C-alpha cells in the first residue's frame, strides 16, 4: 500500500482531504460504536428532559408556597428564578444532546453544577427546620446523583472526543485522563 507523503497531501484540494478524513474516521470507528456510550447518551437526554419537565410543577408549588414577608420579599423570587433557570438549562441540554451537538457538553456541566448548588442551598437553608430531612433526602436521591451523572457524562464525551482525534492523528497510546488532556486545537491551528 502506498501511503501519500506530506507533500502529496498538501497538493490535494480541500475536498480531497475532507473525503479521505471521512474515510479514515469511518475506519477508526465511531465513538458510539467504539466506546459504547449510546446508552449513557440516551440516559443523559432522558434524565435532563425528565428533570426539566418535573421542575415545572415544583416551580409552581414554590411560587405558591414560599412565604412573602417584608423580611424575605425576594426569597420566593430567588428560588423560583433559580429553579426556572435550572429547568431551562436542563431542557436546552436535553435538546442539544438529542441533536448531538458538541455544545451539549457545556449544558451537561452547567446542569450538573446547578443541581449540586441546589442541593447545597436546600440543605443549608433548611438546617434546623422541619424541612431539613426532606432536603437531605432530595439531595441524596435526586440532586447529587443526577448532578454527578451529568458532569460525568460531559467528561466522558470530552475524553472520547479527544481519543477519536488522537486516533485520527495516528496516536496509538491510551488516552490520558482529562486532567492531563491538552486542547484538541494545536497551537498552529489557532
């Protein structure tokens, strides 16, 4: 088999290079087949969509039930606003994941982070009240596991994307951890 030299490749048109890159990507294997992340991808979409939908009645209940007094006038607005933002980010993340957009990684990280923050504030603000047990239960059963799942999904997608790029670049060594990954963009590409 004759492998083209770097000078041969430089003389190719952009379309020719693109066609060869597509063939190489197929030969290397898709990330879904090679790494078996289809189930995690579908689970992340279902969980984010489900969480966004379930937040709607919760937000309505909060808007109705939280006290509005002179001392805590913005309390209801703050919590309803926070959970509304969380629902919108989850919904956007589910849609972006369904459409298989790379920017869904940001949504996964944002959603997961907002869920961890929500758990923290629910627990700390209910400390010493009758709602403390429910806040801890909600954090342990829903918010923390869901937040960890979404952030883990983002990290897995980033690692698998980096591994595929490495394969296409001819790197055969195992992919390093995310803490040691370099940007996928070379310094020369900037």
